């Protein structure tokens, strides 16, 4: 090859479904947030399946180059929105679990977490849509699985503190199952209308055993 032949630079690979970069300068952050706000608005209006990069470009008044500078595809946008909503959910779980001192308060905390999650998804149609979308996309399922494991580990820590004599090999599966059942109940309830959803959540909380130590 001639030394003077220009070498084409390869675009840096980006892990699937992740932002290309998180801006540090204010102007870049403003543009980054505008993209996410426009995407959320479009998802609320048409659903995540119908989200198109071309519509984001048009509505955000950006060029395709400016959009792709931050997000390589729409999955990376949806993932970023999902992770932000997940952060809010994690704060709720951590706050409630921090109050637990015995089996009775753990029972109350799980009931409160169920209520808070249900109301959260009722208030946030964008997250409700994204949460359903995570079941159909492999990359987004990984985000959902990571979030579920966070909650399971948080509950596992509480179970270890309450019942230190119990084997971790018993407590961790119980923590994972409890959080999976909670999420499944909320996912089912938000698929219903408001009245039926409230009924489903109330029924699920009644099914939670008062003596959780016997369950684990």
C-alpha cells in the first residue's frame, strides 16, 4: 500500500443498546437531555415500538450526526430512559428496606414497595411502555434482569440481618423469588384498568405471608 493512501478510520464500537457517550459540557448535556425528552414524548404518544430516529431528529431539531453522536440506535435511547426510571425505583426500595427491623416491618415494607411501584407505573406511561418492551428485546431484558438482581440483593441483605443463623443459600433464592413475584404482580396489575389493577395489588398484598421467616 502506498504510504500516502489515506486510511479510513473505523467508527468506535459501542456496546449494544448503550449511549455512544455521556457529554460533560453543558451544551452537550442540554442536547443529550433534549433527545431523551423528545424520545419520551414520542413513546408516550405512539409507543416504543413506533419510535423512529428520524422523528427524534425532526422534533428535536437536530441533525442525524448530532443524534448519532450520543445514541447509536433507538435501543440505546430506550435503555437510557429505562435505567433512569430504574434509579427512582431503587431509591424507593432502599428507603423502605432501610426501615425494616423485624418480620412484621419487612411485611409492611414489601407491601409499601408494591404500592409505590404500582403507582409509579400508573403515573409514568412511558416507563410502563418501556417495561413491557423489555420483555421483547434481548438487550433490554438484560437491563431488566440487572435491575431485578439489584432489588434481590437489597432484600437479601435485609434477610441476612434479620436471620443471620439461616444459610445464605436459602436466603438468596428466597429474596430473588420474592422480588420476582412482586414485579410480576405489578406488571399484571398495570395491564388492567385502574379499578381492576387496584384490586389485583390488594389481593397480592393479602397473599404475602405475615410470617416471612417461615417462607424463607
